C-alpha cells in the first residue's frame, strides 16, 4: 500500500501544480484584457466624430439639491450639463434657476481659479456658471467635449434687450475660444464653407472627440414656461434659428455660439413643423424624451445617418423604468448602451452618483 500511494502523490501534486499554473495563466490573461480593454476603447471613441459617439449627461446639474457646486457635477465625468435660464429684462441679467424667474437659485460660484470652484457663495447668474465651466475645463484639459444644454425657461425677450445676440455676447465673454460654434461646423477642411448646417452635418463635417477635447458645444431648447404660454408665438428654437440664418446671410456666422434644437420627439423629419422652410436647414440638433424615441414609431437611425445630434432625455423612463436617481450601476450602464444602439448622442439622466456611468463613451448605433 505504501509504495503505490507514495508513487501517486507526486503525480497528483504535479497535476495540481500544472492546474494552478494554467489557472493563473488564464487569470493573468483576463487581467491583461481588463487592463487594456478600457484604454483601447477610449482610444477608439476618441477617434470617433462628435456625432459618432454616445455619452451620458446630467439633467438640471445646476440644482444645489443635487450638487453643492457645479464643479462637482463636472467631476462625475459627465459629457453634458444642463442650465435653466430666465431672461430678467429689468436687470438685463440671465438668471439660472428652476422656477424663480427673478432670482438665481443654483450652485454656480463665479470661480476665477480652480481653487475657488468648491467654495464661496452660490446663486450666481449664467455668466458665473459659464466661468465655472471654463475654469473647470482649464483644470481638466483632457476632458472630452462637453455639451452645455440651455433651457430658456420663458424664451427670449428681444424687445427688451434679452435677445439671442445678447446671449451670444455673454457666452463669448465667458467661454471665448472654448466654444465649438456653428461656423466651425460650416468650415470645410480644405477651405470654404458649407451653405447650411444641414449640409455640413450630412457631409459628416464634425471633428473627432479628440479634436474637441476641452471644448464646449452649446445646445438651446424652448423652456417649459414658454411652451405653455399661449401668447408666445415665437419660441426659442425658431427665434435662434432665424437669428443664425440671418447672421449667415450677413457673413457674420461666427457671432453665433449655440446650436438650436428641435424640441420633442416626432416621427419623420421633425423640422417639417416649421412653416418657414428657410429655418429648417439650421437645425442639426434634436432633443426629446427617450421613451418616445424608443416607442417603435420613430426611426432614430435617420438622425445617425445624417450625423445629427440627438439628445434623449429621461433615460430612466424607457421600459422597464429604472430608479430616477440611484439605479443599479449595471442597469444604468445597460440603459446607456441601449440608447447608444438607438442612435442617441446623449443619454440624459439624474444618475449623479454613478460616475462610472457618467463617464461612459460608446460608439453610436
């Protein structure tokens, strides 16, 4: 008994050692893939044009109930922040607040250096919020392109001095060369210009994400108050698009800083809602409810085929609905991937605690 058993033990030890070695080899390979996978993915998405990627964005990121400081929203790695803007024509100020048209209620602190981003009094105006964005991006030069979504709660009041031109002046004064403008999309790589934004986008003239690192792309939509106002016959989308069209005809397109969005989801080409057909080619951004885009009645590949920007809001409400603020990270990641497959450019949500989701960048489609 002793001899055979003695002979078998070394064989078992050798087999066990070989098995352990093989297992360690597999684990090492898995670790290597884990280590190199995200880097390779990041490199791939950096090479994508702006219209070729899907990212996550934060709804109402200015809200102090969500973040004490706007910089904290940016710290999540998100690719979009949203600011609700009111035009106070009495003080000639752009107020940032959810529901107070006469006062600022936000987490912007008017920082002039990175050290001031997380201190000082909040509740500043739009220009101060833009200053915080500029300073934060200066401290994070490798950050991918940042969408800044402006909801003009009650629209513009051009008659009283609060016009698209005044908004552009404020943006230029506080973001300057950080802004990727409509004129930049119009510029052909070899010289000259495309005739309209639609022509430029359809030609795929968007720069890559790497080329837009540290840049800001501004989108503007009509506000909830404006859309509910029966006396308001000129909404933000039409007003800014007409202003942009007129600037272009005057050779002054570079004065415009913002891309107007067609608001609310609609089957077909939503720009047909504009009876003034001259406005339609100046829309290459679209913004609406994610659940509406995914209800089966809308061919969202149309937006991708034409290289248009598509902002899908309330990502959590696509069935099956997820928690508004704190879903399981895997479920939130899967939802962003689902919207990427459905051709979203930005999947907007309130998942402020999920930094791994906010920093997601996926190929679109």
